[in-house]
């Protein structure tokens, strides 16, 4: 029996249609690189081409679900490999089959890294330079794309799935994978050393409050306090640097929102994974190649106000949308939440004030600060320590205005005390001894905070 006959056994009648020229649309993992030579490149090229000739248009048939496509590809792969004349060990055969399947079904050399639950970030600095973040530390990996064209096709596959594009006219793009992982891609001429791709992975099972307590990001006492603040409808601002865990913290806090409330989420790239039943998710949209069709975060926040939300959750404010968010917090949408890039709680308030100035509305500085002081109840500062661990560094309460200054008091903080022999940061969470003024507001919702939670001697190791 010939190879063609054996392959036809797994083909459906629809596949008898003429095969379209698909090679240009499939990532070319087979081109050799002078800096990264794949010893199985020729074998994979042969297998890859035979697979294309066999399955043809079925690879892009929208009527075939992912599970059926996966099964068809792997079944055909085994037949093609059995007919391959190059001698291969079982281990090499398995490797070739997996890598070709990853090209067809996934994202090529990135696919094993995406499957690894310990990898939290993937950074492609060029087609043959890939780094990962594992357990808070950066590592170089041997995986590589075979050429710049291979990397560009993979980027096109990722951004094309969410209706976006990247080319010389629009060389930067934000997108997401089907699991919600955040993707940023930048290509020449902006990227001088070749295309760059960064993927911030999301856990398959989103982290919950118990996970953050287990990781030492916060203590049980702080977790209970945050839960009370969310259930008591306090407006929350989460502050932190890049990669500090702001979105993860926002997702965890959103999980404390009661099931009987209507939640509207607004994001640049949909990352939040709320489990409540009554959730409406909105995602911004960039302008098209003609410069039209832009839907900004600010547009979505304004629209969310017309959707009868009980709470509005904004993934991050970076521009004039801050003003609309504050107005929402001040006009009956108590319990709303958002994040901002800042290194300290005070810096977070300054950034919000600057973003109000970006709204195009002429507001006096004192009026802007008064809006902030009135709208935001607590600021949670998240940070990534030098050992790679994320911590809740501070929990502060806004208490009003004194003259031109917003007054703030710290309720809880993380205090570092040194390092162990392995270089891990040692420290503990402690209460500052100040009982927050929002305790009275929580009482109206039937939430009582025990006094011992705020005793100066209340310390918890982490």
C-alpha cells in the first residue's frame, strides 16, 4: 500500500477537493538559520509537506472543532512518519511529531513553554533568542524559531485570531491568546534587531485568594480584610510596577464581589476571569489601517455607565479614562476597582491626577485631588521583591484633604528584615496600629472588623 493510499484512509470526502496553496500561510519552521541549526530540519520539512498535501484545506476548516483537527493531524502525522525513510529513534520520532504538531496546531517552539505551568512570562528578543520567567527569575532557553519569517508568521497567527494586524505601518500590537494570556508584539522598523514578542501567561486555573495566601503574597488576616473591603463596597485602587501582579490581585479581589451584583469589566486585552454569573466584558479596539474605528478605554467606561452596572472593574487606567472612572466611583457605583502603574501609594495618586489632566477637561489641581480623595477609599500597593516573589507591600486608606494635599494613612504593610542563605527576602506583615475610618462604612453593610486586626503588635510571617 502506498503512502497516498494509507493517508486516504483517514481523509474525509470533503478533502477530495483541490488542495489550496497553503504553504505560505503555515509557519515555516523548516528554514535553516546560521545561528541555530536543527538536525531534524529536513525530516520535519518532508513530514510537514506531506501533512499539508494530505489534509489540505481541512487545516483551516472552520466547521472542524479543535479536538477533531488535533486528532486528524496527529493521526496523519503517525502515518507520514512511518513512511519516512530517514532512520529515527523512538525519541526522535516523538520529538519530530510533537514539533510539527506544535507548528500546525499551536505556536511552534513557544508551545512547550506555554504548556509549562511554571513559566509565567515568555520573552522573544529575536527569532533565536528566547527567555522565560520561571518562579520570578529570568532564564535563557534553547528553543528558537528557525528564521525571522518563521517568527513573523507566528506573530501574525496570534494577532490575527483577535482581529488585529502588525506590519510596517502598524509595527506595535497588543493581543491575547485564547486562554487570556497577554501578548505584545513589535516588529521592524521599530524593533531594530528583529521582531520581538512578549507573552504574559495566565494560569489555566486562575489564582484565588487561597493561592495568594499560600504563596505568601498576603496573610490570611490581610486577605480577610480585603474581602471585607470589597463586600463592603469600598472603591479600590491597586498600584504596582510592571509584572508585580496587579491584574492577578484585581482578579482575586473581583472574586469577592457578591453573585447578585451586575459587573461590567473594561480592559485593553481581556484578561480578567470572573466566575460570577452576571458579568459583562468589554474590550477596547485600536484604530484600523485607515486610522478609523478606535474604541478607547475611555469610550468603554462611558458606555459602561449606561449599562446599569453595580460595579465597574477597569483592568488599568493610563489616560483620561481616569476621570471617567473617578466620576463612576462618585456617582453610585461604589465598590468599583482598577489598577495603575506606580511605585508607591502616593505616586499612584499623583499619576491619577496627571491622567485627569489628559482628559482634555480643564480642572483645577485642587478639584482633581478632591475628586480622587472622594472617590478612592483604599490603595493596595503590590511589588515584586528582588528574589522574584510578589508581595502586598502596603494597604492604605484615603481620609480626605488637608489644604491642597490628599491625606492618607497606612493600615497594613510588609516589613523586610533580611535574607536567608539562598537569597530569599525575609519579612513579615504588620499592622500600623491605626484603625481605619472605613470600619464605620463596613458596619452599615453588616461587616464587623475585629479590633485585634489593627493592634500594633499584630505581626504575621510570610
